[in-house]
C-alpha cells in the first residue's frame, strides 16, 4: 500500500524563467567618479550626490525645482513647442528627436520656467533639462527664458537660472544663436529694474549658454566638479597644441581664476541662494 500519492503533472509545472529572476535592474548606480556602487534610493535621498565621494550626479529640471522651492510651484509657458523651422535632418529627423524627447520626459522643450517660494520669498526660476536633446538652447528655450525674465520684472521678484546645457541647438541654425542676444537683452532690462539674478551653473554648462546668460548673473555660482566652458577641452588642446592643466574647465578651476563667485555643495544651495537674495534685496 502506498503511503504517498503523487498528483499527475504536479512536478512538471515549472515557474517561468522571468518570474524566477531577482529583478534588480535599476536599483543600483555606479558612481562616475569613485566607481563605487550606490543604492539608487539612497542616492535620490542624498539629492543625487554620491555619499562616498560627494560626486554630483546630473539632476533633472523638475527635481531641481522641487529641491529649491518650498513646496508647490507654478509652471509658465509649458505648452510652447518648436516648429522645426529648417526641417533639419542628420542621422535622424529633428522632428523625430523632439517627439522622442517629449515622450520620454513629459515636457515640450529643454527648459522649465516656474514661479514659487524659496524660504518664503517669491522667486522666478528657469531650470534646464539636459535629458532633452542635451539641454540645447533653441527658439523655445530662449523665448521661455526671456519670458521668465519679464515675469520677474512684472512681479518684482528675483531670478534664478539653472544652466545645464551642451549649448545652442544646431538643428535650428541661426535662430538658436539669436537667443543669446535676446536673453542677454532681457537680463539688461532686469538689471535696470534693480532686481537680482543668480546664475547657477551645473554639469555641464557649455557653448552658447555659457557665452550668454549663464555668465551674466549678479552672482555666478556652480556645483562642485561642474564642466563649464565654451569649446570642449579636446578642441582647445588641438587648437593651441598644448596640454591643458589638471581640472581645466571645472568649477573649482574657474573659481580660482575669477570666473565664478562661489562653488556650493548641492545640499547648501537653497540656504546660500536665500541668504544671497536677502543681502541683495533687503
């Protein structure tokens, strides 16, 4: 007499391979500086700064605004989109690049103009998104920045622009270069209105953005280790045919040579900007 009875087929039913795997994709991040492995949740709680070496990872525009503002903030001109004036095509059509970036990030271009409160003080902040075609500056980015400056003038509020960009957007040709002068002219009107502008440069800030509004602040501050310059170091080395010094075009190098007013750790940015506005406005 059998003591046990096996049900037919009970051991033949195996768990699918995809359900047997431990799903760890995206839970860990390798630091670009120290090559250490960091738990993504810990990284996010630490403002996207490596807890081991203090390397500052790139931060998205919306996360940046959440970090600076006290709570709720209002976005302006969110519906503005590029019309692809040149019908530009290289390895991919510019219209396709725009469509893909909008779908991936849920925003229409590489800059968010927002109004909110920073330590109780009303401010206007323009934050650039590097994930949107390298944070490049085309007609929409330039127009939104100019409108943000005009909003600051109308409401008598100080201005912050967070730069994170590869420069002017080549897919829009001369139209993108015109934004340099337009935003700079708007900043001139802000200066005439006696309202302060703090320019925060993050990694990277290059090209036409550096050559225009990023370096026109009443205070120009940067995060540690940020790449800041016009042309890239490789192009400069090939042009002058000389070896560049260590740390060239990094924020600490620029501070040492008088191009920046301060290098501020991300966790101290909000307090630093608040104190600066109190000094400049009160």
